[in-house]
């Protein structure tokens, strides 16, 4: 889930002894600060909240997801050197066309 990626701690670039995350939640987000530690994930679906007051979490997660989508870029087709298998099979053209490769059984 994208939320976990943004909350995962990593070593700060300027100070490797300091852990930080891609997102920081400030004390002014009082409802999120209050409810986030109390949320329980659904045992059958780790992306869903089982029970509890999840309104602040839902709003925050929708905002993170929308921001992530705007910042993400379209995957670029790889460059294949002339004569390589990717060049011979025309993978780049298929990726750019959006056409699917036909397999043996299709």
C-alpha cells in the first residue's frame, strides 16, 4: 500500500543517524494524530481498516494517493541496442503501440 511506503522510516541524507519518512504528520493534524495509532488493519485485506474512526485516515490516504499519482511519470519504453533480442522482436514498438505480444497459446 502506498501509505506504508510514505510512512516507512529511512536514514536521512544529511544525517544517516537520523530516521525520517517521506511524509511528516504535524501536531496540527490532531484528528489524524489521535486516530492513526488506534487503527487496526483487516486480517483478510491489509489495505483495509477493520474497525474504528478512520475518517481522518481516509482523507489523508486519498490526499497521499492523489499526490503520488501526480508526481509519478509514465514508464518509458526501454532502448534496445540494434541486433539484440529486444530490437529483433520489436518490444519497444509493441510497448509504445500498446499492442500485446501474442504467445504460443493465444
